[in-house]
C-alpha cells in the first residue's frame, strides 16, 4: 500500500486504511468509501453520504456510529435533507453489547471479511479497494439469489 493512501489512526492505534460503508436494513451494501486511517470520520462520511444521496434519493434516515457525531447531524439535515441518528452505547456498559441498528453494518463487515481478498488491503489505490468490496458484495448477493428455495415455500 503506498504511503500516500495510508495513515495512522491515533484513536484505534492502527495504521493503514479505514473502510466506511452504508448498508440497507438487510445489511446489503449501498455505498462504500475507503480512506487513509488518518482521515477524520467526519471528512470521510461527508463524501460518502453525499454519494448516498445522489444514488439513492428515496433514503431519508441514516443510523450512524458514535464516531460520526458533531456538526454532521446538522450538515446532513441542511445540505443533504437526510436525518442522521447516532446510535450510542451507554456509558455504564463494560463489556460487549449488541447495539440496535449498528449491528447491521458490523454484520456486513463480517460478511466482507469472508472474502479472502479483503482480509488484507493489497490495493494500491483506495478506488481499487472500494471496487473489491463492491465485487465481494455482488458475489454474496448473487449467491443468495441463486440459493435453492426450501421445500414448502413458493
């Protein structure tokens, strides 16, 4: 991975790239963006949500992780006519808790990690990584469609 497209995320203490996704309620990929790890979540998601609005005009509500707080809620409402709701964990939890709505994106990341090619980021450009993520999701969805139906269902 070239140095120009990778960075270091001081919060998570990891080098490399970040993958930002928007999924529907079933966990199917709608939009993806890959950025250097040092790019702030706000900067990355602004372009991602603008692309979501352009491609899927009928979507009006987006649930997001607590990392996407700040002026982003107002920006989405004013510039994109989107309602952004932040799903936060409670401060008193000390262990892993499945949060409503947020698990859909986490499940999609888990599905994507089943693709051997996405376990590591080998692409030299973020656009290549985005294309591989989209290709992996297309493969997953087409396998789901091609699955034989269970007996008794028509």
